[in-house]
C-alpha cells in the first residue's frame, strides 16, 4: 500500500481544514450550546464540491477516491461530530448506496442533485424497537397498483428535518423475515410524511436528529431501490460505506483531542513546570497519538479496498470499532488532562467527550463489531460476494 497522499489529496485536506477553522470553529460553541443546526454549512461545503467528493463526475460529484472522502470526514469531525455525521449520512449511507444499487433513472433524479449538494439525502433504518436487530423493524410497504403504501416510523435519523430524500427500509413480506425487507427512496414532499427533532441529546447537539413518520405514503414503484427483498442486503452494504466515514471521522475526533491537550499541556504549569513534563500526562498524550495513527491505518486500508472494488465489510467493521473506541478514550483523557477546566465548556474537550459516545453506538455498536470480528476469526462468518459492488475508483 502506498501511504503517500497525492497533491490533490493534500490540497483537499488543507481546503477542508481551512474551511473548518473559518466557518465552524468560531461558531460551534454557540451552536452546540443552543442546539442549533446550521444548514448553511452544507451549502458552503457544496460550493467546494465536498458533498459528493467520491461520486463520479457524470453524476454531479467531484470524482475523487474513497480515501479522499475519509480525509473530508476526518477534517470535518476535527471541527465537530455534527458536520461529519451529516456528510456520513448524505454521502456514505445515501448517495454511495444509490451509486451502488440505483437505476440510471434514480441516479439522474436523486443522486445527481445530492452529489452537487443541491439536495440533502438521509437514511431511515432504525426504529424504536429495531436497532441492532434490523429484522425487528415494523415499517411496512404494501404494493397497490403502481405504488407502495408506506406506513411506520423511524427514529434517531440524522437530518430528519432538513433532508430532501430518505432511503427507507420496510417490510414488503413479513413472512420472509429479513429477506422480506425492501428499500425505497422517499421524498419529504410526499403526502403523509412528517418529522420531529429529538431534544435533550448528550452530544452532537449542533446536529439535526429525530424521528420520521409515514402515514399511508404513496411511493411509486420506480422509487424502490433494487428488487423486492433486497432491502437487508442493501442496508448492510450501505452500512459498509457509512461505517467507513464514521471511522474516518473518529480520527478527526482524536486529532482534535490531541491538539487541544497539547496546547493545554504547554500553557498549564503545576509544581513549577508545564504539565506536559509529567509522565502520566505524557502517557495520555502518547495513547492519543498511537490511537490516531492506528485508526488512520485501519481506515485507509478499508479505503484502498473500496478503491479496488473489493468487499470490505470485515476491514471497515474493525476500523469503525477501534477508531471510535480510541476517540472515546482520547476524549476522556483530554478532559482528565484539562482537570476541572475540562469539566466546563470553557474548553472544547467536554464537547468532544459528549460527542464521542454516539459513534460507539450508532452504525453497529461496539458489541456488534466485537462479535463480527470474533466470528470472522472463528470461521463462523464469511461474506458472500455482492452482485453489485461500489464501482472501483479510476484515476
């Protein structure tokens, strides 16, 4: 594997970092405190071509590779998890899934404006009683003529009040268990659609998260993604993409913790010297650095497999699990390094700690990924080739 970034990738990193420093950092404390979701950030990202960074140019994207998407996610989460989350959902879970499974008509109608950033896409899988147990979902889609009648509810949906298009999963045949789940593209403007934001979140308060409600929505047959019964397979493929972006974002979280802690270590003095001179503080700094470097290696390894068009469920799972755990630990250590000040919003590390918990839970909990990795090693789990893979990146 070549560990060198191209000139284009280095320029991309600098562009996103500069954007975060100018557009996010000055406001994020206030946005987080007020639970304010600023949609203009995504309009600005769209003007930079970053809402479809790995989508081919013919579908409105920038045509860069999948590790370039990782760079974008890492730098955005250095600013705040809320902005990486939205790109993860819009690009990773929705747009890349349309690229992989959509018809030409669906790509022209939905993927193209999303890649350009003219429309926002979201993902609707989780329900009040169906999280890790996807087969427990209750949303149904009943074929009636040329349309499906969609009824049900989704929860913990990012961009719930702001996305234009939603990739929604529902049972078309409950008797077939998870083989009876199908996927649909639902528009916000469809009659019977409503949403409601969730308040009182521990973290990612600058993000828009909540519930979706479907009350006899008339969804045209042409809005079904794939065939009937393909929904579970599509959802799992989408999670391979989403988990990749979450893992990449976790690297940005570690980087933010490290930057804040190093700065504080030089500024704060105890017992007549900088706290960075104390060995136990150095130990925490060293753990952050190790976590950052190991996480990046796992993420970019998965990205290279995506670039080659090779299935990467195992590698992406490992990257997501480890990077998110490292980020959570790094945030905890960052607060410890800051002492009592780390417990207040005078410094950003308390926000990092609050934000770091959600990625350990969503898109496969720590426990789910632990089981997955053990089953791969024990030989209980083997991935079958998908009939449709993400197209390999071609320079």
